[in-house]
C-alpha cells in the first residue's frame, strides 16, 4: 500500500511481522489471562480447595483458543500440552499469581502502569493468534472464507467462547451467559480481526499481510490502553453496531409488547396480536418449569455478570496498592 | 423385490433415488427447521437481543446432524461451513423467517397447506441424510452395524440430539430434557430408519436400496402429514413400543413403591422392601441438595416441555392468518 | 530390578503382564461399573422410564475412558462401538443388572464376597487401561510426558471425569460436582498410575514395565479390598497430600476472612484488607444472581454427593441379603 510506504512504515511493519511472541509476549498473555481468572468471582476459593481445578481453568484461559480451534478442526485438543515449555511457563505464572507468598506477584502485576504494558503485549499476541488460525484454516480449506473466520476467531478468543465450560471446571454454571448472546469487547475485536485477515488471505482486501498486522495491532493496543486509562468499557463500534442493528434486525418487532408499543400496534391492526402474547406466555411458563434457576430473562441476567467481568479487567486495583 | 417390481414401482423408486436434494428440498428443510427454532420459547427475544446467537442456533438446527456426526467420526465439525452455498441459503432463510418486514415469510410458510408441503419435503431429506450417515460409517467401519446405526441416527436427527447444547447458545439450560430420556417422534423415526438402512447395507435386509428409500420416504411423509392434519402426536409405534417395554423392561420393579403396589409386594415377601425405600430416600435427598433447580422428577419435568415443542410443530398458526 | 528378581517375582510379573483382560476381567469391570450406575440416585427411575438413556449411561460408565481419550486424541469417539463383542457383553450385563427377574443378578453380585472379588478384578483392568492410554499417547507424541499422563488418566478414569455429561444423559445436572474439584479415590489412584507409567515409558523411572504393572496392580487391589472391608473411604495418600498442600498452596490466604483470622491480619497491616472483602462480596452477589440453583459454596455442596457415591460403592448391601 503506497500510503504506508510513503509514511516509512514499511520497515516497522516488517519488524513487527518478524517479532517472536516467545517468551515475553506469551508471558504477558499468560499473566493477564491468569489474573483475569483470579478476578472471576469464586476463583480464589477454588484455588484453595482444589489447586488442580484451578490449574486446569488457568490452562483453559491461556490455551483455550488452541483447544477450541483444535476441536473445530478435528485435531487433538491435547496438542497444546505437547509444547512443554509453554505449559511450564504458564504453570509457573499460575502458581505465582495464585500462591506467591505475600501475594507479591499479583499485587505488582495489578499496578496500573505494569498492567497497562502487560495488557498491551497481550493484545499483540492476539494478532498472531488470529493470523495463525486463519492461516491454519486456509491450508486445510482453500477459499472457504467462513471456516477461516471461524477458526481465526476461535483461536483468538477461545478462552471467552468456551467460558461456560471453563466455569464448569470450577463448579460454576451460568447458562444465561455466553459470548454469543452478549459479546465482550475482546471477542468482538477478535471477530473483526478474523474477518479482516480472512479477507486479506483470500485477496479480497487489497492490503499486504504485514501492513494489516501493523494496523490491527496498533488499533487493538491503543484501544485497550484507552479503555484501561479512562475506565470506560464503551465499544468503539457502538454507533456502527447500532446502525447495522437498526437497519437489519428490526423489520418485525413482536416484542413491541414488552416496550409498551403494543397498544399502537393493536389499534393499527384492529386485532389483538395473539401470537405475541402466546409466545410470551410460553416463555414465562418455561421459566416456571425451570424453576428458580434462571433469572426472568436469560439475556438480561447475564449483562450484570459480564459487566462485573469487564470491570474487574479494567479495575485500577487500588486495594493492592494500599495494602502494599 | 418382486412385489414392488410387479407394482411397477421400480421406476418410481429409481426416480426418487436419483432426486437431487439441492436446492428445493434443502430449502424446505431449512425453512421448517428455522421455523421450529422460532417457535421455541424465548427464541424470538434472543433474535432481537443477539442476532448472532440466533443465527448460530439456526445453523445448529439446519446442520446439527452434520456437526454431530462429524464429531462422532472425528471429522471437523466446521465442515458444513465449507459448503458456502448451503450456508448462504440457510442464512437467507434464517433472516427472512426472523426479520422479514411485516413478518410476511413466517406467516406465509406457517399457513397449513404450505407448511404441510414443506414438512413433507423436509421428511424426504431425512431419508437422504440417514442414508448418507450410514454409507459414510460403512466406508470407514466395515460391518460394524452399531456404528452405522449411530452415525445414521446422528446425521438424521442431529438437531434434536444436541438440543441441550443448542439451547445453551440461546442462554437456556434444561438438563431434565433430552432426546434420549424421552424421544420425540422425529428422533424415533430416524432411529428406525438408521436401523433399516444399516441392515440393508450389511445385506441382512433382503431389499434393494432404492426400494427401501421409497418405502421409508413414503412412510415418513404420509405419517407426518397425517400427524399435522389430525393434530395428534400419537406415535404409530406406540403399541409396539409398549409391548417391547412390558416384555423386556419390567422384570423387577422397585418402583412399585411409587405406584401404590408396594403393599402387595410387602405382604407377598413378608418383609419390607428396604432397598427400594433407601434408594427413594437417596433420590429425594439429592433433589434437596440440588436445591430448587430441578423439578421433583427429572423425567416428569421434561414431558411438558417436549409436549410444548411438538405442539408448536403441529400448530395450525391461526394467529398469523388472523393478523394478515 | 534386582530386589524383585531376588524375590522370585519375575515370573509372576511376566504372567500378569501376559494376562488377557477379555473376557473375565472385562466382565467384572462391566458388572461393577453398571452396579455403580444403578446405585446413583435416580438411576433406577430412569431405567424404568427410558431404557435407552439408561443403556447409554451404562456404556459411558463402561467405555467412558475410551470415549474421552478418543476425543482428546481426535480419534472417533464411536470407536468403542466397533468392538461388537465388548458392547454386546456390556449390554447383556446392563440388562441383567437392571431388569433381571427377581433382581437376582444385582443381589448376588452385591453380596460382599462376590463384590470384593469383582472389584478386585476391576482394579486389575485399571492397570491395563492406564498402560494402554500411556502407550497410545507415546506412539503419537514421543516424549511428551504431559500428554501421556493426560491420556493415561483419561483412559483409566474416563467414566469419572466425564460424569457431568453422563449425568446429563439421565437428566441430572450437578455443576458444583466434578472430579477435578474434589477427586474421588479411583480418579486419584489412576492419576498416580498414569504418572508412574508415563515416567516408566520415558525411562525416568528405572523399573521394568512388567514389574511396575505387578506393583501397581497389587497396590490398587489390596487397597480397594481394604477400603471395602473396613468401609473406610480414607485415602492412603491423605498425609502426603496434606503435606504437599500445606507446603505449596498456602502462601497467601485471602480466605483468612472466612476463617476468622481476618482481624489479626488487619491489625498487622494497619489497614482493612479491602480486596479480600470485595472478592467475597462479588461471590455472594454472583450466588444471588445464579439464584437458588447453586449451594452457597460449590465446593462444599459436592462433598456430600460424592460421599454418597463412595458410600454406595462400599455399601454392604445388607438389603439384598435380607430380601433373598
């Protein structure tokens, strides 16, 4: 791309593309992942009661993408275990974050400046993982855009996508929450990355790979830093998403009944919208059947827990600073 | 088979066997599947809140058999995504059924005559899917009848068999319901088909493939039409099942205690059936431990939700007709 | 190893190593496994309502290890079905244990002396399964100790490790229970076996295979018999585990707050341990969000149900003796 060439970014992008993730960037990824697990509600208690379940959960946070994409491509999901060095590194970090005397490691890593750097480095690994997934899918299924996107997404955001089953390892089951129902920011940005890299791979996107890597990495790192510094969890695509949503997915709204617009609709049609009310009744009867296990609305119920997760990621961890 | 030859059905069966499922029959399968999803309790709300989760659920309804049989044979479960045309077709149908302005597509397709035709065409695809599964298993595992039956069944009734996990995508979790605990009619007829085609493949059934295809397809189509027209969900095998059940599975009934026959048993034996009461107590204490999440009996709890599902499939959808 | 040679155990260990598991030991494994399923709370009711779900559950109890290790190595999880003889044998045993007239088979097999012999024989099959898993992993991933341990463990203790999903087949869902959170004795002994055999395979353990097989088999059989005869479920490694736990996993204890030590900690630091209390609050709010489906502590909740399971395994089944 000429613009980038003119800006003398060619060299920078080549340098980035040749960067090795091991060991420093991988390490940052493991630290941030294990810290995210530790900040999950109940995780600390599990770490005391069953170190093995805690270790397995940590490995799913660190290698979830490789496991998920392995399953999707019918490759052994135990494959990540063959890389002993990575597993050993992740295990040491898991041990230090959870069990270090005086909790030194967690408290240090949770200091805002250090956490900012580590999170930025973790975002860099995302580019490599998404690209790895897209390339792997491309080598198996030539020209199947959808498979490339799916594998790239799974490899980059695997830990989030399998979170239901990761939680099950720790004895937690929240069916009303999953990343497809309400995507968190990391899952969203990974999906966008997977789409871009898949388009680049199939030459629909007239951009060279190393240029795209530079642009995508810069975007994710800058955006993550901005979010951590301002403490906001607002997605940069909110306006875009909202526009798409309004254009495509509101053609017919039987849920007017839920938002008070039902009266107008009834008067317009001169008849009661029987179908809508039937489906609402079915739902409530289902909720009754399931008992008190599910909140009234599965979709509303999860937003709180997801918010808690995001807050914990963006937390300024003032507590640690005080106790130190 | 001479009888069929005499009836001049040979030509008809050859014609049927050479029928291409793509695009019309596949389309009917997608429409009926996506409509079945839309009639699940809570599905419409999910379609508004998260189109992506709704799309993924629809794909599991449409391609669940391919995904499940892929997993069972250690073949990539993403393989259905490689067939871009099918995925595109299913996605367009998903979009039209859920988001078409004025809800035109759903209301039209839900009209009884059209729905009857579409459901009949969907039943035809079942034959092809079951046969495809059996053939695929036969090519990998020669002479293993059980594997052929399992794969044929999974391919033909995959959407139902993985319904627990399909529901999880939509934030619904009903562990007390699954197709093994209480089979619905489509799952049952698919299992029978898988057994027949596996027996034909291994030459235990002295029938030619295209004859069996004709007979099985006719049976499923006629039976489905009858069920939709009469609104009954009575299985045609009820008497047969009941006879098998009574012959084979009632040798020893510790559950007499539940049906009031315990007194007779006690008097006969001259002793209280201690074991039975112990196991009953264990169960109730487990239910207490699980809390209020599970209904008193997992088996009783599901029958209602399954009934709701079947009713929605057989619904005459009078609401749509009225509002149009 | 010379010591064993001197004790003239060489011949015995060679004899053991050449022992064929089929049919007697396999049969004992199936009987004990199906009986363990039957003693699960609610299993008998499921066996009356849905023989198919009950059969599938039994197969997961009998062949769970093969299914799980198959999935982990991306080999077809239906592979156990290809061995028709084993499946037929297991199915016959399933039928006899659940539906035999007068319940003769279960009551006989539940008599202590017979059950002792059968359980001992089942322990012998464990050695073969663990070794089989380790060897299989070794042939695919040379020198990857972790994969060998994982596959050996999965093959030997598969039924336990997938118990959550086996229960789901029967309509039971207990997310607060899993073998990683609180390992039962069979899972623990299998893990130790997998580690030992993996070390032997990679020549870190200076022992010949048949010697290790003899030692490990003797240990498991004797220990199981002791546990059944004394009715104790105390692990022989309790002291060892406790020592490791105290050394490695108590560096930093944020759960002091739960055990009343918080005051001391607060005074020491001269500040309230805000982080700890935050995490406790988060947890309780999560529990509130999940509703009444999970007990206050997932970890505490399961110990009871696991205890019930172990008790049922060690039960002296006096009831049967009386009624016969």
